[in-house]
C-alpha cells in the first residue's frame, strides 16, 4: 500500500504532509491512518511561554536570516559542529557547514556560504538584512560580530533563555534530527556530510512545509521572490 510505504519512508509525517507527498486528498489518508492505527503521536507540549517581541519572521526573502549551532556525533571523528543559515521568509537553508574546526569558524563558514549563494560573491549586502541568533559565545564573540558587520548585516540577538525567539532554526534542527540524524549512526565526518547534504537538498526542494501551505522552501521562493 502506498500509504504504508510513504509512512515507512517518512515516519514523522502526519496525514496532511503524507497527503501532499502522495498527491492525494487529506481526508482519505487520515481515515486510513486512523483505521490502521498508524497515526503519529503528538509530543506533549506542556506550558511554553511565548515571546511577545522579536518574532523570527520576515515578509520577503533576504529581509531576515537566522542562524544557530548544534552538534552531531560522527563516529571515529567524534563530535562536530553544525551551523545553518535559514531565511525567515522562505524557510530555505541558504548555507550550512559541518566541521570539527571549532564552532566559531563553522558558523562563519555557513554565513559566507549563504552570502555567496544569495549574492554570488562575498561582499557587503546592498539592502537591509538582519541576522538573528542567540547570545551564545560564538555569535557574540568579537570575531563573529566583526565578520557580520563587515558584510553589512545587522546582527540581532534573542532575549536570554527564550529559544522560541529563534524558533525557525530550532524547528529546523528538530526536523533534521528526527528525520535524518537520529536515523543513522555516522561512522565519520565525511559520511555525516553526505547524508546531511542529501537531506537538506530534499528539505529545500521537495519537503512540504506546513507554514508555507505545503510547498517546499525553494518553491515558495519562486512564488515570493
């Protein structure tokens, strides 16, 4: 059955996203999942205070980017840092870097990859562009803030202990871990790069995004950019 095969391939998808992947109406997919007991269990939410200011949103592409770091275990190469840059309008991953060279260099490399991808060359941006991050040592370091300033971006920090203010990156990392990283046991940094690169390409070009009316980020960019 196509539904079961799709659910095996995308075990974290609900009926809406499965219906989009299969090109089917949502209601029949929902009924099949209910009858078969294949529904994805919702994680308990509990109380989560929401930030009332500085939402990580944007009304157009390249108005606000957001960045963050996480860590990935890479077998014999041990722990590596993963930095990403996401567009807060399109949700597209513009640049990323997985490296064991240190978090600061990794974060800078991801930013420069995003600038090259969107501008074609490294240089100062010609229109206002904000870069959202937390207050961690990497993003508040003199070296990183100097790099951001040199490229003409306006750096903005979230309120301490409010990760929801950088929610787009937090949500991306959760999806990446649930749908990719936690499904593999990487033996090396090189293997992790190959697998993560493949998933990010899928995320940008094919993965339906609920907040984008179930189109992928690259398709949303074509509609808005």
